C-alpha cells in the first residue's frame, strides 16, 4: 500500500494540518535518505522519513502507509520513532536551557526584564530623596525654626 507523503505526515499526526505538512515538504524540512521530498511523493511501508522541527530532526519508520487521520492511541501502529539518541539529547538540552523564542538582548524587553531594569535603575531608597538641595532650602528651614 502507498500514500502521499503530505497525507501520511498529517494522518500520522506529525503535523496538525495537511497544508502545514505540504509546506514543510516544499521548504525542504522533510527528507528521505538525505534527499528533499515533494508533498506528492508516494511512500511505502518500511521507509524512513526525516522531519526537521527545530531544534532537532526526527526520524520515523513508516509501519502503515495510511491516508486517513488516526486517533492518538493508534499512532504507534502507524509509525515508529527511530530518532537518533544524539538528536534526543539535543532536544533535552534545549528544554533545560529555557529557550524563550528569541535571542537574549534582541527585540523589546519582556515585562519581567523591564521591571528588573526599572528596579535596578531606580532604587527604592532614593525615591523620596531630594537631590536638588541648595542654599535656598536651608533658609526656608531656618526661617521656620525647624532645621
């Protein structure tokens, strides 16, 4: 049995929609034996499909070439995850590092970063201190006798 690559990627729940699966194929994120594949490529049982989803490349063995989407419980009957251990380790390191979606220091600061910056530049103990103390202020206090 054969199935279109984009249909199989959608049916096996690797991508949420068939159009996203087709776009991934067109953009070169889906390969077989290191060769980029078109969405219309017919796949057979036993073939290995590599899908690049940053930060890693997943590898799946086709157990059934299906064209209709299956429930999440039936996915193990459709594909076998044969992703290499070094790729899985890379994924784990990525999760541990606390990736937030942008390089640190680029773009606008997050709300937390902005609050930390404001706290650093405006310490609380200087908030009510008058830095513009001059001679005229002393005369005001002397006249009132409250110095």
